[in-house]
């Protein structure tokens, strides 16, 4: 049997807080120092570094839950477990056992909600502000009748990173992590090249590149950047484009999590409310990264989209008179959030609610046009 090491459950905040502040936009200039979130790479000396900036009206949504006492919830629903050796043997049977335990997972989730430490109304209000309905009892999100996709003055493209060891079976929760196993593997590097080929064949010449600060996404983007002559100040590294923060679930193998853990409802039930109890601890730096749920990812992605609109509006117009073009290199959950917010969300088969994990995510290293420009200026406009 697999050895499971239970970590102590971490206390979370009990309130939904909206913390707003204003600050001058940081200048987007090439970085001269290293990004502390990234591990050194053998080819780093040849890689340009770009500035990481934040939104000037950053509104940080902190939705959290606290476990008052250990006996209030099943410890297995809120704890992390050590990984065992990576092996694909018996994975199918293991995943079936986890799926069969959904009733126990749902019972633990219901107990978590009833603990009185979850601001359910806050989650609902946040979703409603995005034009979404949230059923907290199931964690499901759906488009509200009031939802309207954004109209943008620019064309918006998205490309998820190429394959990594982390999203190769046996899969892990791969979020805001930059360990060696989270870097592009040989397949992923090949996919990054293929994605660059596709974009080059389309004749896409972006006016702005936005890269996640995590290496797997940034390196996927650099495969295309190497073929362009885009100025350094048109290549931005944004924290807001980073992947969902899974807290102490990050880099844990799905197969090693206990059968009745609420973590499984994230992908089995498309539950947008579940989140980890404690932070991810970066083994290289000791930095703690608190977890977030998918509602929170949607919230910060909305702020990123607003920031993007302001940034693109400040760019000079194209000499050909065509609409400006932007491409973001990111991740599965970050991409799913942006897809939903731009009206490209996918409904779960036979259901009214939206899916965002599993078969509902973007494929690796496949460029997708999420939004066509509101209008193109004739007669010089081009169709890609």
C-alpha cells in the first residue's frame, strides 16, 4: 500500500475581503535581474527577461475557509500527502476507486461548507459580478442571463504551454509551481515549436506578447518570439497570467491523494469552490504560496483583462490600419478562466453548468483565438 504522510491542516481566513489600492503603473522595461519564481535554466543566458507588472487598480479577492478544530472535518479532506514513486502501474484502477468515492468527497465538502467558516455569500457575489451564477452546494458555475462577452478593440489569442512531466501520467496538480518537473519536457519543447509554426503560417504578428512568469508557459512563447522582431517593451511578464495556485495540493500526484479528499471534486465535479487548506512551500526558496479556488482565478483574470485593455489602448496603432493583436502564453486553468470570461466557456455534457478541467481545458501548445476585434479599419484590414 502507498505511504501517506499527513501534514497538519493550516488555518485559513474566514472572511471574504476586497482589498483595493491604487498605484502608478510600473514601467514595462526589460528586467536585468532574475525572476525569483523561476529556477535557473541551462539556456537562461540567451533568454531576454521582461518586466513583471501589476494592475494599477488591483483588487485582491481573498476567499478563505478555516477549520476550527481537527475533528470538525475529516482530516483526509483537508490535508496534503507525500508523493510515492512515480509509476503508471494500476493507474486506471486507482482513478476508478477515487471516482467511486465521490459520495464521501461530497460529504466532506458539505461538512466544510457547514462549518460556518466559508463565506458562501461572498463567493456568490463575486461570481455574480462576473456575470456568472454559482451554486455553492455543488460548486458549479454557469453563465447568468446578464452575462455579456466583452467587445475588444483588439484580437485576443491564447496559447497554453507545452507538455511537462507534471501533466504526464501519473498527473499532478500543477499550478503556481516552477520546479524542474514543471518545465517543458522533450514533447513539450516540440509542441512549442509546432505552435510557433502554426502562428507563423497564419501570418500572426502580435503587437503585444503577455507571458506567464512560470517557465513552461514563458518558454512556449519564446519559441515564437525567437522568430519575430517584436521590441522588448512589447513582451510583458505578468503575474496575473500565472496558473491557478493550488496551495499544498500543488505538485501532489492525484493518485496519492486520499479517496475522500475534496480535492478530487475539482476535476471530477467541476467544483469551483474547493481549495486547499495550506500553502505550497517552494522547496528551493521556502516561499509560501496560498491556495485559491477557481472563483478567485476568474476574479483575478477579469482584472487582468481590464489591465490588458488599458495596456493595448496605450499602444500606437498599426501601420497597416488593422486591429491590434495580442497573444497570451499561459496555462490550463488560467486559460479556462479567460475562455469563460470571453464567452467561450464549455458546458458540461448534458448539463447547464460550465466545465473547466479535464476534457474542458485547452490542449497543450495550441493557439486559440478567443476574441475577434470589435471592428477592423477598412480598407487595410486583414483576415488571418
